[in-house]
C-alpha cells in the first residue's frame, strides 16, 4: 500500500489499523476490531480504519496485462 519510508515525510502520519499491534479506536478508545480485507471496523462505535499492511491474496490476484490480454479479448 504505502511506502512509509519515502512518503511519510511528505504526507505525515496516517491513522490506520496495524496488524499485530495494540490498536485503540480514535472514536471511542476501545480495542475490539472486526477486520476485513481492506478496512478494520471498531466493534463498539463502527469507526472504520484502512489496513496499513493489507494486501490482496488468493485466486485471480495476478492478471495478465499488455498486448496479449487485449488480443485475447
């Protein structure tokens, strides 16, 4: 997602859900989360945060691109 090593100095701190860390909700302060594929939602107040280390996985993630794909369509 974001390359914090390069872009953080330009964009500042971005609030988000970080896996394997203690995450407290910015809305209510609780720490119970429902984690999905792209966001994590607070179980108490429904505040949604983007996943910092989220990525796609599974069947269909890699799709061919370029002239070969256009010729097949």
